[in-house]
């Protein structure tokens, strides 16, 4: 028996564009919260990259 067989299977994440009709109300609420958290994470990364880009542009503008 492989170790992989002993490990619990991970719940597959939602794919963008997947059928939402199969999800329960609770699943949909959970998905909304998960996506909000992901959007916040993406926005933080975007802000950090924009800041780095602006700083680099100031250095090389001279």
C-alpha cells in the first residue's frame, strides 16, 4: 500500500466557470468568502508590484 493511499484526499477547489448549480447554499457562501480572500491577496500583490515598479522607474529615470 502506498503512502498516498493513506493520506486523506483533498477537496478539489472551485474552477472559474464551473457549474454552480451543484453547490449548496452553504458551499456557495463558503466559495464567496474564499474568493473575497483571494481577491484581497491578489490586490495586495498588485499593490506591492506597482510600488516596486514605481520605485524602479524613479531610479532609472535619472
